[in-house]
C-alpha cells in the first residue's frame, strides 16, 4: 500500500516490516484491529493499520453507519518506541532502538 501524507511517501512495499500485532479477533469481527509497524529507508516509522467498523480505523459509510478501513499512520520515534514496548518482545525493542539501562 502506498499513501502520501503531509507531502511524504509511505510505502509498505519498500519499507522494512518491524512487527505485526492484532487484538486477536477475527477479521470479520466488528472490533478487529491489526497493525504492522514499518521503518522507512530514511528511518521514519509508520503503522499500517486496519480494523472493523467499531475499531479506531473505521470510517463513516453513509448515514448512521460505519465500515472497516485501512490507513497508514506516520509515527514519531517516541511513538514508535511506545508501540514496540506495548506490542513486541524486549529483544525486538533492543534490536531496533538499542539497549536500555536497568
């Protein structure tokens, strides 16, 4: 998927996939969410997120209804670190961002 956001190109085909996480619900569930973290060649991070009609990725679909959708979401380095902390093993964090003091 490709998308231009604020004058910058985000492309899942050319970026490095870091990790993928979902809420464990089936893709036909209204609350389904799946996100994949990517790093661009220039070091910027972004999420490829999609979800069902009751997820944070839903979009209005006519009067009083919503549908599931997919979008690319740019992340700052701090937002990417927080996402990795919540969704990945410690080893992934260290591989991407380096060691952390105890």
